[in-house]
C-alpha cells in the first residue's frame, strides 16, 4: 500500500563444498517511481554494507559487503542471509507493486 514499507532478504546458498565468504557485491534494479530504498543492512557478524548514493534517483542499487575479519565459513548447502533491503512504497502508487 502507498506509504507502507517491506523488507526483502537477499541470501547466498552455498554449493557442495565448504567455502570462505569474505566479500561480495551485487546490483539490483527497481522501479524508483514506485519504490524507494530506505535501508540496506546486514546481520553477518563482522561485515559492513556500502551502497551507491544515487539508487533512489535512478533505481540502480549497488551493494558491497566487506569485512575486516577472516570472513564467514559456509558449509555445504548452507544459506546465509547477506542483507535485508527495506523499501517504502511511494504515495500515489496504485495496484500491486
């Protein structure tokens, strides 16, 4: 609904071998005429999130995860929630978004 907010978790599912996750980057495109990003946060211990500053103007979000630690060991088939992106729905938007 217009003015409402919702969170979208972005996760990494590991394959068949143990890996060390020590950094990551991804891009997301969204319709900035209907949605605005209000927060991008991680709960991965020791990691921080950096984003580009213009994502709400052009709808292109770039997320970079970095750490000053040794990283996070992922076991086979483990799912790690990397970030939660919180969106708000612009006023005046109708229908489903």
